[in-house]
């Protein structure tokens, strides 16, 4: 962490100040194009494009951490939805259907530095693991079907609409953020656009909500600052049961 500088998400001006102060020594800017590690938070219009412009001028790399967003939002990841094309992209276990696998890729002139074409050697215990690779091929085949993302969006929109309806009549104030199949129910009146606004959430109330949902057979992310995901495995019945449990849980939270 001694060599890491932090700037608030969705704040291009803050990144510009960091670059102005440290530009000559700055190797890269790394960002989740859609935040998931504070709960689901979408990029403001122009944010990712602004990072692309600033890093290009500074001679620094722009790295997208698409471990959460990769293949959840689109076959081309968040970068195909929001733009701001990065120099490098990191991907996680979603490409293996949940098995332990990761990947990275980027511009050819950067990747040419990796052995055997270049001097940078990269390896890992599970690199090329046959089980994970087979699962990855099946997963990517499924996601490449023309209807896959239309179905995923329909499932996520059904959940979003149901949550909005289930919480709208309650005196408990919540903000629901969704981008594609990523969604978070924040216990704050919002809006939630960065970590500072996410932290205004009532974490104690969220904890009560989590356990109320668990009692009703639905396992939500156990922390306020985690995104929930829907998948192609979820059915309309699953979504309706979840919404019904949320409605009942909110009734219980009033007491």
C-alpha cells in the first residue's frame, strides 16, 4: 500500500490532482469500471472517458478490474457498455463458471512483454487447469448465445422492479442501485454514487435485514458493501420468491 495512491470513485478532478502531483512516477490507474466492492455503483457520465484521457496524457496505463463486471454486464464487459477502453483488463472466476480461474489481457505491445514473447515470466499453480478451462469453454459458449444477455437483463430487471415495489411503501429509506445483473440495496435515502455516500448506509439495519432474509430462505450478500448478482440459473420463480421474502422482511424490520 505504500506505493498506492487512493482517489475517490466517480471523481475525475481528484484523479487529476493525484496525477498532477505524482504523474512522473505514476505507473497506472486501476479502477472497477462499475464499482462492486462498495456495493453496486455505476460510473458517472464521462468518468471512465475522463480517466482514459488523463492516463493517456500522463503516460500511465489504465487498468480495468473487471473481476466482477466482466461477462456479467455484457460479453465485452463493462468497457463495451460504458467505453473508456483500458490498456489492461483483469478477469475473475466468472469466466470459469465459478471455478478458480482468472485472466488478464490488453494491448498487444504490452502483452508482448510476457514470456515466451518477452522477458516477463508469469505462471501460477492452477494456470491452464484442465477442469477450469473446460468449465470456462462451456460458460463462454453459453454466454455467447444471442439471447443470453437479453434473458439476464430481464431477470435482473424483474428483481429490481420487485425490490422497488416491495420497499416503496415502507418508512425504511433505501436506495437500490443496479447495473445489468449487479444490484445492491443500500439502507440509506441516497443517492449512492461513491464510497462516501455508500457509507451513509445503516449497516446495523442491513445486518437485521440479512438475517431476516436468511430466516426466509434467501441468502443475500452478508455485508452492506457487497453487490448481489443474478444469473441465468435464476428463474422467475426464484425472483418472485426473493421479492416476497423482502416484503416480509421489511414488515419484520418495523418491529
